[in-house]
């Protein structure tokens, strides 16, 4: 179904594209208009002179003068573009426009890049225009200024058409970068990976913002934020190489990456020094921009050198990084040849192509890794299930062997007791045999049980066993039951080996009467079973020696069948306490233990 939906979408998309192409070639709208919108033209016959001004940032200002055409019959506009320059416009000596630094609290001297647009009315025909332009930086002392006269809308549209490729690429770079960062953020949160795509997305956004804020059209949209636009542009340029190289370092060997990391550290330190110079008023960022350009070129050359050095490894990768480096160097050269950054698109185009190709490739790689990881997880899950099944069967075999040991030991002891009665008291032997046969008939199912049994059934079995032992030793054994809770389940033959151990190693080793107390209670989320005797006891360090085969088997089955614990506490001459703790699980299977 998924394959069909993709092919249907492709076919419909192709048909729509053909329809639009045919529509564009055939259907036209005929428009007849007798009046045309006012265009613009460049002002000719301008006189220019440079004069000294001690209050100016570099000590000079330039003065441009021309006369408005007397044949002008409609309102129009005087427009010109300035870069880091103060401006004053005079009509017959009267100041009609001024743009300069706002005061001493500014962090920099520049006013950014601006379009100066001054309305010219019909009654201004023949008047003299004087424009005073004051460069903020020495590098703009000889910058040419083109004066345009005409419609503001025409100038706006013309500038938009010239900067449209740069604007489109810039917006696309920002959008793609934003998408990459969102996708990477999701992967980082959910899968703890995707940092490479995040860095690539950050670089894309920085490059897009750099070009968007460095066009002549942008000041039309944000006329009051020209300074902010300039500093955004130069900041993106200063720091843009850091995410670029952090992304690229994964393509190089570990022993080489320290060079790229060192370059990133130095880049950040250079930017910090430039920022401090700006804040302290020593030197603006624009005045140290050549340092940034030199360092970017050095980074590009270093990257190429590393790539050539590791050509065997790098040759398997895309050749786009070489194009990106060439674009950076080409745009830097064009900037210093032309004197401005207008229309420098090669580096942005190369970077954008590189970002899209590598980003998509990385996402596909992530997708392949997800499929591979899912397959590995499936195989591991199957292996875990197989191991769990083997472990379960092994545990069952061990428990069955232990139960066999307990059954044999128990039956042997009972028969030994009956044998003793036969020698000493035939009547008691007869009673013991009857009780034992009844015991076997009633409990043969319990003895063969592999799973859990009700505690009440275990208690009945225990009572029969104790009765047999009491018949043998008469009044030397007292058995007390303090049962508070009985609605739970335990492994079969859990308590009997404990009581048997208490009789054999606790009570019978003394010549006086002994008591065994069996107690059950529920505390919080645990069932506690306690067997206490007042026999001879033993030292704690001898507890391992005192554990019989039956006790060790009980401990193992408790741990593996009900997640229980068995604890033995004893004191020489005081007796022994054995505590069984069985957790009551608050789940659907809780009835297996307590119901």
C-alpha cells in the first residue's frame, strides 16, 4: 500500500507540473495601460569634494552637490545607499534629512547600511541639493555613492530583483537549518544521538542569517534596525566556521581532529578579543573584520590540507567540501576586489548544497542505523528468550532434583522412626504406620507437586510429620502454632525441613523438653513465616555448617520460585530462629502467593 501511494503521488505531481508549464506558456492576461508608473534614473552632473572636519570619525567628510532638473513636473524621491556613513541632506542650505550616531552611550560608531530616501516635491525644481556624507571608517573614505531620482517603489522592486537569489538562498538555509535542529533535538531526547545534524543545522542557520542581513534590500524591511542587522551579519561570519568544522571533524581520523578543535578554540578567542575591543571603544568589529577574513581563509586552507593528507579516507566522501572551501576563498577575493559583499552567492550556494546533501545523507544513515538497531534488538530479544527458557528448564530440573532429595530424606526418617517403634512398642508402631499411611495417601499429590501449594496444605503435612516425631520422642517435643495469615502459597516441603532441622539439631541434643513455635503474619507487603526453637543453638560463624541439604534446597527454591528470603538467627544455648520472608506482589499474579 505504501509503495502504491508513493507512485500515485509522483504521477499526480508530474501531471500537475506539466499542467503548470503548459498554462504558463499558453494563458496570458492582456493588459493595456495608458499611464506608466514612474521609474528612476541616476543623477548626473554631480560635483564632489572632500573637506576636513575635526569632529568627523576619520577627520574628513565628502560633499556632493547637484541641481534638481527644472523640468520636473511631479513629486519624486532622492535615494542613495550608504554603508557605515553619516548623512546630511540640504536643499538650498536647509537641512531636510540627517542620519548620524545617536550619542555617547553607543557601543560602536557605525550606523550600519541604510537607504536614504528624501521626498522631492515639484516646487523643489531648480533648487540646489547638497549631500554631506561622513565615513565612519577609513576603509570607506573613497566609497562611491550613486544618487537615484525617481519612484521609491521602482527602486524597491529593482533592489528586490537583484537580491532575490541571495534572499531565497538565505531563507532556505535558515529554514533547512531549523528543520535539522528540530529533527536532531528529537533524536537527542529520544535516542541520545543526532548531535552532528544539530551542529550542521546550526551552521546552516548561521550562514542563512549572514546572507539575509547582508543584502541591500534588507534595510528596506527593517529601516530602524540597520545597526543590529550589521552586527548579526558580522557575528555569524565570525563564528560560522566553528559549527562547520565541528561537523566536518567526524570525517577525519582522531589524531588529526585536535587541529580542527584548536582552530575552533582560537576562532572563539579571536571573536572574544574583537568583542572586547568593540565594547571598550578601542576598535569596532568592522575595523577588525579583515582579521576574521584572514582566519576564515586560513581555516579553509587548513581543511583542504587535512583532506589532502587523509585523501585515502576522505576520497570516499563527497567532494562538496572542496567546493565550499573554494566558494569561501572566491567570495573573500571578490569582496576585496569589488569593495562590497553585494551579490556574493557562490559560498552560500556551495554551503547550502553541502548542508542539504550531507543532512539528508545523515538522516538516511540514521534511518539505516535504526533498522539495523531494531534487527539487532530483535535478535537479542530472541536470544534472551531462548536463554530465559533454558534457565527456566535448568531451574526446574534443579528444583526437581532437590525435591527428590527432600522426599527421600523425609521418607527415610519416617520409616526409621516406625522401625524403632516396632522394636520398642508394637502398638505405637501400629499407630505410627496407620498415621504414616494416611499421611502418604493424603499428601502424595503435594509431594509430587512442582509448582506452589497452599500454605494450609503445607501445614497439614507438617502437623502429620510433627505428630510422628512426637510419637517417637513422646513429651520431649512441644509444637505451638500462632497462625495469623494462611491465605498464601509457598513451594512444597518448605517448612518441614526447617522443623526437622530444629528437632534433630536443636531439641534432641538436650535432655529436657523443647518447644517449636510456628508463626505466620503479614507485615506491609511481605508474608513472614517464623520457626523458633529453644534448643541448644549455635554460634553465628557456624551457620553455614549448620545448613542441612534440606535447608539449602529450601533457600534455593524460595529465591527462585517466589523471590523469597530465608534468614537463620541463633545464639549458643538460647535457641534458633528461622525467618522466611515472601513478598506479596501487587500484580495480576499476586494470587500465586497470596489469595
